C-alpha cells in the first residue's frame, strides 16, 4: 500500500492500516504502534494526523 489509495471504478479513497492481528499470539497492534509501518504512509504519524482531523471535523 505505498500510495494508500483504494480505487474502484471512478471512486478513489485514501486508506490506512488501522491495525494488525497476530493469530498465533492472539494479539492486536494499532497501525501507529507497529514498527513495521513506521515511516510509511500506511501507518505512523500520517494515521494519527488523519484520526485527529476526523475527530475534529467529522
């Protein structure tokens, strides 16, 4: 998901990884806490900023 975009026909949406679930460990990790997503558009600061934006404007 390098571009963080989902396209279907003429519709284009920005997406982000909300979190991941490990079946073996049975554990959940938020996208912004996942070290594998840090520095990518799919997680980290971008996701936090989007959540803050939505909280104040949605």
